[in-house]
DNA sequence: ACTTGTGAATAACTTCACAGCA
DNA sequence: TGCTGTGAAGTTATTCACAAGT
C-alpha cells in the first residue's frame, strides 16, 4: 500500500499501471481514441473488474456507457507514474547485462535519462556505450552527485552488490533496480525492485515439475513437437 | 495456488523458493551446516514466520530447538523446484538483451542447459554466442524439436513476441520467460513469466513521486549527495 | 442499452502467538 | 530452553454484482 498525495494505492495496483500505460500507448499508435475496460484489460492481461478497480484508486476517468478516452487516460497514468519529471539514471556494473541495459533504447521515450555508467573492471572503464564513457566505480560519489542521479540500476556481481548499494544510498538515491541475486539490506525508505533471471527460470521449473507430477507421473516432457493442441482459448497466465 | 503431487503451494511461496535456495547455497559456500529460520529469513529478505510458513507447505524439514540442516534443506528445495531433471532452454531473439542472457554463465549450475539461439535478423544468424551458432527463427520448429527444448526465453521485439510465442507453444513448450513488453495471449496451461525493465523503472518512479508528494511537496530530489542519513536499520524493501 | 465505479463478498497472503518437541 | 510448525487472526488483493450515470 502506497500513499500518494491524499490517496492510498495498493502496491499490486501500482505494479499493473505500467501494463495499462503500455496498452494505452499501443492503442494511440493504432489510432484508437476511445476504449473500454474490457478491451484495455484484455490487452493488459488482467480482468476488466480488476482494471476498473485499479483505476478507481487513482480517480474516475471514464464515461459510463461509453468508456475511456485513450489519450487522457494515458497521460493521467503517465503522470501518476511520475513520468512528468525526468528521472536521471545510472547503471553500475557494465558487464553482459549492464551493457545490454545501457543499450536499451526506450529510456528517453519513457521519461528516463541514462546519464552515467560505472564499473570496477579496468578493462571496461573508458569504453564507450550508449554514448557514455564508462567511469570507474571509485568515482561513484562524485559522478552521482555531479549528474544529479536519482535512480540506479545495479548489475554488478552479487558479491559487490551490497557494498555498492550502500554507497549509492549514501548519495541520496532512494530507488534501486537490482539484477544481482542477493537480498540487499538497506534502510526502510529505500525502494528496491529486484529482477532475478535465474529465479524466474526456477519458478518456471517448479511449474513444469507440478505439471509432470500431475499428469501421468511421467519422467520428461510427455509429448513431442507435433501433438494435437488444447483449444487455444485466451488465458490469464501467471505473471510476476 | 499451485498443486504439486498431493499438496497445494501458494504462488507467492513458490516465487520465494529461489531466494531461499540461493541463501542456502551461500551458507554452504561459507561452510555453515546448520541454520535457523531467522538467519535464513534475513539472508532471503523475508520475515522468519513467512519462511517457516512457506516451508510448511512443502513439508517439515527442521528440528525443533535446533534449526535446519543446510545441505538437506537445500537439496529438498532444489528438488521441489524441479532442478533434478535438466531443463533444455532456447533463447529466441539474440539482440542486446538476448545476447547478454545467452552469455549468462549460471545456467548449468542451476540445472538449466542452453541448447539453442534463434533470431530473425540475417546479420545475427550464423554468429556464435555462448558456444552456440545463432539459427534462423524460420527453423524454430525443427530446432526446438531436435534439441528437445522444454523452456524458452523470449527476447524479441514486442511486435514479434505474440507470433513467436504461438509457434513455441505449438512445439509443446509450456513455460516461457518473456522480456517483451506485451501481454501474451496464450492457452491457459502455458505459464508465462514476464520481466519488463521499463515497467520496473516506472514502478520506482511511482514510489519516487509518492515520496516527493509526501515530503514537502517539493519539485525534485530534496537533498544533495552529502546529507545526514536515516539510521541504517535493516528494512524489508518491496521486491517484485 | 451499455459501461463505469464501487460496496460487499470472497480469496489469497502474511503475521501473530503459542503448542509441541528436541 | 529454544526453535520449529501451524492454527487463528489480521491484512491485502481479487472478483462479484449492481447501482449510477450517459
């Protein structure tokens, strides 16, 4: 549950707002200017009641009997997500993953601005990526201060993550997106979101195991590539 | 809620098992062979009651008054996560991100085996990465069949994701990890986990906006790099 | 007629608190 | 004594179902 201004928004609702925003922007691109809770919900992969409930925490945006204006709902959600003010971003750890994240092109379009890359490896420092020169992590405090960084993406090895996170927090950063598979121990007011690819695969493996345990007790995948399929009705697949 | 064998495990519990497993493996590496719910919980970033409750869905592994044997709990969780049988993995979309995911070194150690890379871009097809040659996505059905792929990582552009996902599902794959920011419409029995970096940043931006709205109504970040900090007590930061 | 917005009902998840056992 | 395992209580989130509005 997150308080913003007067109102309180469930964390689960906040986590879905980006989906709604994406769906709305797709609609804009397609030239659609009015939509309904059911259309928007389907495109976002949630139920329509869920979508209406979620929006109701933020206010009242639709017209009964008609639906939602794509443009205005879109800009309202963008505003709620704080995408009006530009968020200045640094990436610490420019290995495989950090490098890929640096080259991600969608930051600007979504109100983010990548302003610094940092790494500890001397063979990476000085290299250029995404129009920025990689700086040494020793300079972290100076760089984050000078560039007025307010958000950090952590893509260091797990062993370095806690120490780097502490330094980042000491620089005043309060929102961190971590790709390191460790539980960061940080002050309560710091918001950490954590993405763990290996963990996601393990969760999928659990589902696979559950399926196999259920159906037939068999050992491996029960069917080859060319077997009749279940009717491809649209389903709500579990996400995050 | 997920049924496996006789029992039913909450989805939220399953999503935490990888954290517990990671913490246990860290303990093993440190030579610790007995632990308690509170130590393990702290290392995993959850509460100790939560951890005990989670484990209780899977069975009863500890010794009252003593704690848990690191080794046996570790292998039990690994088994529950289906990491006994090897999961054969393909990556579709070898751009920035797909390439980084291909070079991720942790698959083997976690019971996964990367066996194919596919892309639609002729300038990428034929290149080598992670010891594999990138094949053309036209060959998807053949490659997935021949290599007995059971899980797919989707790292294509959003526009291609739905079509590729349908083909992958038609090959019998039932677990997909998607990095494309679209809600895939697939049969109910397909499990999709979705990682959306831009979405994560937007959620962080919401938190930042909430913080700013609360404290002082100010415009930007209220303090510079060198301000006295809150007492760095350990907190439960929100994760996924 | 049709779709939103929302109380009320249900379900899922977390936390508490303590019995049970080494 | 100390820590696990778990019912019960509390909290959060989702779904239902319908009144309100256009």
